[in-house]
């Protein structure tokens, strides 16, 4: 089984149908022995450009592990569902379970981010100003 990241954009007038759609898609993946690693309902968001005269869409992110058969069934369901205005399916090298950067709580967005290195430790300040001061003296 392979890992996929799926983003679905749903017509904003159909937002109340999104929970049922999510359950249906989860059922398609899990019925074939697959697994949903991450599920995020991002809600309605502004579009970068209009699609079919719409300025907003309801976004849903799924990270799944499924067979080719289940993926084909999912894509077929997206194609024939009039509420789905766009979808993106990308194969990933492994399971992604952490929270996505776009799915932040409102209070998290206001916090200033400090610089961090790859291991999560605070990055040291640049040594360039000290070197310039030493060269100038």
C-alpha cells in the first residue's frame, strides 16, 4: 500500500455535507484495508482566483495509506460528485501524521516564531557582526 496526501475543495454552499463526505471517503479507504493517518477540515477559505465564479471553497486534507483500487475508487467519487470543485492527490514517501502548517488555531497564528535549526534548538545568532567588528578594530 502507498501513502497519499489528498486535498479536496468543496463548493461553499455544500459545506454542511462535508462531514458525510469525509465519512464516505474514510470508509472507501478503510474498507480495502487502508488507513487514514491525518484528517483535517480546514473550513471555508478564500481562493487565490475565482473557480466557476466562486471566491471561497471548503477545504479538506486527508493523508491516507491505501491500495491502487481504493485510490481509483476515491478519484472516481471525486469526479462524479458535483460538490467537489477541485481535488489534488499527491503520493508521499511515508505516513504524515503531524498537524499541517495551514491548520493552525487562531491563537497560534499570532505567536511570533523564533528561529530554529533543523533539530528544534534555537539557532545561534550570526557570527558575522562579531567578525566585522573584529576586522574593523
